């Protein structure tokens, strides 16, 4: 079996069709750089005939000096009854000046007659003529056999005739598309194997959608059947339920099955790339994602943690370092005494698991988690809790009182104001600030009050803010949990607050964030 498989990324084309996804030209250029560094062989960058933004993007691609990837422009076969040389869409495709192009064509007889509304013979002509024309223009041509698996199930004979027309036109590769995402792995394997056997001199690829949550499994089975090109997107973003997720397919093929997909030394970039794309797309990153998710190598249960410390293989199927991820041991009431003691010993190495202080901290941790705290996502707050209980914490300021006022309608981008009074080393400071919401106003007022005493706080910023209702059956009296993520130029940290009052919960998390920053400065 050929062990070389080419990764073909369509994040910037198929991925951008997902709900809520819109990449700017600059976004797309940055993502191309990252994909090239990762070692992706082909980057399907968009359809130059679809919109002015893609035309601008292809024009600027010349600014990039790529070392591994070939850029592909995407389009369709020529229109019914026309020649490729007279088709404006084909002309736009050529104007992108990419070394390779991808052309999709109909391979399902139903799609030809009911959707395209032409004859089966005309569709074959369109496929053959389009590819022949593009080959005369010196292009590497990828033929995307749209709806191939559904087409094969409907009429195997016609589906193969469509592929044969593409081969006659000079296709460099035939990509079999499970466009509706409804096929199962056994079907994918058997049908792909037949195509590989029928066209031994042409590379076969696979393009799966995730409508049955099988896109990754289907892609892997296609490769096992002889496919040598895998199409997908970073994080599996795409239309409807998404595309096949390259962040799972590549490690599965490379680490589990021994296929050569990207340079081995580049595989550790896959987690940073996954997170970069999510951030650039402005979508929430899936912490539960295989290989690249924040929870992929996170351990919480005491028995699990103990076993992983002895041998990571006990609960990890690959090393986190192999995919650029990290192992995390989560702090919680089920984490186990040894895990909690390990964190306590970072503050006081003299304590043991039988020390009264250790038992008191564990009991307090259980009480707080019963109230709704979750320290696995806010380990900085846990550290402050331990310091307070061990008498190793010195408050940086004392709150005297604060008041928050919300004004509607919104004016000049702000709708809230906060007034706060604090005391630092016996000196009182009263400050007010406006903000976009009560928490923002309170944050700005507190910083303004403290920066006179601690100017280093100017380098700290709040980077994320999350609120979760814990007992929704209590309606407006429900308890809420607030998580705040903060960062400076050196690191980031998360803190937590829980209360029946969202402002009070936010205040608790905000105070912990500032106290943690100041404790770092004091090297507490």
C-alpha cells in the first residue's frame, strides 16, 4: 500500500460556508501561512468568480512565499450548452493564476436531470471539455465528483462514466465526494476500493461531510481503501454539520496507521493551528476536540491522575507533545488528595496529605464546589484560596464600597457607570468610570483606583468573560458562575466568582484576577 497521502485543506472555501464564518482577505492570508507551515499539500483558497473579496485575495496571494503548499482555485464545469473558453466563470478561475484548479461536476444522474436540468450526455461533455481546456492552460486539475457516493448507489454505471469523462479530460486526481454526508464507513471503503481498481493510473481523493458524525471515520476508511488525497477543514468547520476534520484525520493517519501526510516535525503545530483558525474565525474553540482540544489530555478523577503520573499511557493514547498539546491535571473535589497536595506543596512544601491544613483545604474545596465553584477552569483562584487558608496571602487593597448604575437607553457607547471606594495602606481612593455594561464599568473604575498605587496593572487586560446560570429553575434568583480570563505580556490566568448576583460574582472573579497579578509581581 502507498503510504503517502496528500492533505488538501478547504477551510477557506468549504469551511467559510459554515454559519457564522466570514474571513476577511487578511484573515485568509494569515491562515494560508499557517497551513503552509503545518505542511498541508494543497490549499483550496476560494472561488475567484464568486465575489470581489476572493478576487482581491487571489491577487494578493503573490505576496506570500509558500514553501510546501500549492494554492488551488475552485470552480465548476462550464455551463450547459457552452464551451469552456466562452465561460466567464472559467475565465475568472484562470485569472487567479494558481498552479492548480479544482472543478466540481455532477456524478449523480438525479442531480444532472433534476437540478442541473440537462441530459446525462451533455453533463459528460461538460466534464470532459472543461478539464481538457484547463489542461491546455497548463493547470493541475482536481476533479471533485460531487454527490459521487449517492450517485453510485443510484446508478453505478453513470457515476463511473462521469469519472471516466474526467479522466479522458486529463484529471490529475478524482475526488469522491460524500456531499450529503449520509454514507457509512463500510460503504465508503467498498465504493472507493472499486474506483481505485477501475482507474489505477489516477490519484483518488476523498471529501466527506459530517451529517452523520462519520466524516473522519469515512475519510480514514477511504484512505485504507486506496485514496491518496484527503480533503477537509481545520476543526471540521463547514456547511450544515461541517466537513471532515483534518485535525483528527491527520493524526489518526500519521500516528495510528503510519501514513505519511505532513512532515513529522510539523505535526506538533496542529494544535496551535487549530486554535489560531478558531480565533481568526471568531468562533468558540471546541475544548473536547480529539488531539487538539484543551480537554484532550486533561485528567480530573483521582485514580486517573494517579495512573497518568505513573505512566501516561494508562489514560493517553498518544503523547500530547506529539500534536502540540499539553497535559492538564484539573483541580476538583474528585481530583484525588495527591493531586491537590501537589498544588498545595507548590506553596508550602512542608505539608503532607495528613496535615490538618491539607484536610481543611480539601474540605473547603468540596464545600465550594458544592456551591457551584469549578477550580479546574480557574486554578489561579484555587491558588489564592490555598494562600488565604495557609496565612500566606496579603490583600493588596480593601474594598470600602461600590455602586453600579445602569442607564437606558444607551448613549455614546456606554450604558453603565460605577463608583468605587478602596483603601490601600490606610489611604482611601474614590473613583468613578463609565462602561459598556456594569461589569465593564466596575472593571474600569477598580483599575483606575488601583493604578495610582500599582501602575503595573496597566499592562494587564481582561481577555475573556463567561457567565453560566447554575440553577435555571430559580429563574432570576438563580446562582451564576463567572469565569474571567486575564493576561499580561508574559502569561494568562483564569479566576472565578459565584453568587446569586451576577455583578457580585463578577466582582469576586475580578478581584481574584487583580490579586493574582499583584501576587505575581511580589513573587508570593
